[in-house]
C-alpha cells in the first residue's frame, strides 16, 4: 500500500467533488431556471435525432410547448430505438455519443450517453467523496470495493454492465494501489466462490478507510460471511494461496479478534480500525437489516448515501452525512411529478410546485434519451435545500 498515492487520489477526488458541489450550491437557489435551460438544450441539440424528427422537436419553442407536444412515455416506446443503438447506430435517441448500456429490472436495456455518464460521475461519485472529505473521512487507507464491475464490450464498442463498476475501474493505473479486492475478480465470479474471495482480500488488508457498495446489504453479507468462515479464512491467510501471500501476523490478529466475538456484535472497528466511511449507492429505504449493520460497525463508522439514481437517470445527491434524503439535481434531468393520488397524467407538476409532506410519481426527461418517461418511482418530499426540494423514496 502506497499511502502517498492513495492520499493524492483522494485529494483529487475531493477537489473534483468541490467543483460539483459549488455548481450544486448555485443552481439549487433558482432550480426552475436550470430546468428551463435543460429542456431547451435537450430540444435544440436533439432536434435532428430519429426521435426528435419523429416528434417535431424543431417546432418546439418553450418548456410548456415541450410538455404539451410530447406525450408521457414508457419503456415500450423506446424498444425499437434502443435496438438500433445496440446495433451501433448513432443519432437515434440523442445526438450525444452512447458510452454505456445498463440493465434495469433485469431485462430493460437503457443507453447512457456521454453526458449521462458524466452526471452520474459528478453527483454519485465525486460529490460523495467531497462530503466524506469535508468530515475528515478520506484517509490514507485503501478502498474496500464491493461493487460488481463486470463489463461486456459489444461489437459496436459500447460497454454493457454496471455503470458504477465502470467508474471504479476507469483509472487502470492505480487499481492495485487503491482497491482491496482486485478489479478483475468479479470477472471470474462464476469460476470461484466470489464471496470467499471478497472476504479473503478484505481480511488480509488491515488498512482500509472506505467501503463502497451499491446496497448496504452487500456489506452486511460480507460481515456475516466472515463471522461464519473466519477460521478457514485465517488459515488461508496464514499459509497463503494463489490469491494472497502468506501473512501469519495478520492471521493471528484475526483469530484474536474473532475467537471471543459474539455473533451480531461490533467487529468492523477491530478488523479495520481505520474504516470510518461506507458509501452506499442504491438506497430506497433503510430497513431493520441496516440497524444490524450499524451494530457491526459501531458509532465510529459513518454512511454517505449517494442519493436516488438508476440506469434511467441521476435524480438526487446527498447533502448530509448519515442522511438518506437527497436534493433533486436541477441540471441532471427535467422533472415532472404526478401527485400520488392523481388518476391520470394530465396535470403534471414541476419541481417548484411540490409540497413538503406529499408524495409524487416521478416522470423524467434525460440527456441519455428518455423523454417524459414514467419511472414508476414514488418520491416523498421531506424538505428543501435552498429553493429545491429534498426527497426520499416513498415506502
């Protein structure tokens, strides 16, 4: 582990996050200005796409005209367009280059444009490191990466897979110096016991400062696996194998920690005393299993919940440590909302019309080629950050 390299990487991430945060601070004071600029940019720059030509983008002159002329859409409206994109055709849904394809709900292929990927990186990656850094949680330890980074390269040159995993591995030169679990491990998960490998690499490295996972259950499952299988893991670390070098000192330290350990009690601070931050990327709500994870972690471990996002778009970003509510991002997507109790989609609201304490179904237009798209997500408005609503996923 090269502490100087890790420190310089974290400082660079914090600086990138500060730039994003400064932008967010500015646009959340007048969110509708950003929303109107977003819509008009979307119409102007995509007027000559296949979708834009089919829907008369060139004749739309205002945000209200856009809302009047374009009907609310579902995934079925995009299937023929997406098939053309998968086959390598350009200028179909957007004029922007398609960089990535994600799977949603197991079967929906959703294209990610260059700008969509950049927004995800800004608000779901850089901004999180900024929050962690502002609370002194970016230290010189390594990153425990529990994210699936398996990618498939299509003949068209576009990557298909987990977008967060792609962001984790985009800087190839520092992989081995930064991440506890080698990034190539998920690609062999069908050939070996992947959970065993995660636990083996995690236990072998004492100096971990951050854990990154898509769902907090992934961290919980890792800890419960370690509870059950630590004798074998310690023995393998002592002897060494084809994955890790022999380390009798670390193996003995693991035994001293785990032999008196009671199942379900605190163990994170003992195994990795420098781990003070867990970044979680997909949080609809916090269940009782999260309280169990807190028990394992103790009071010195904090959580950064990145906000609400999916392959459909990046909707919110975190504003506080240990807080699942996020602020809607005015320059990420164009938002419309159907009140939860409304019978139809005839009277959709914009974000300046939302009321605290009410719930709404989210409809979006994005830089990756979705236009007035039903996400089927229901959000509850819980507050405001400057003049922009803060929300959580409704239960």
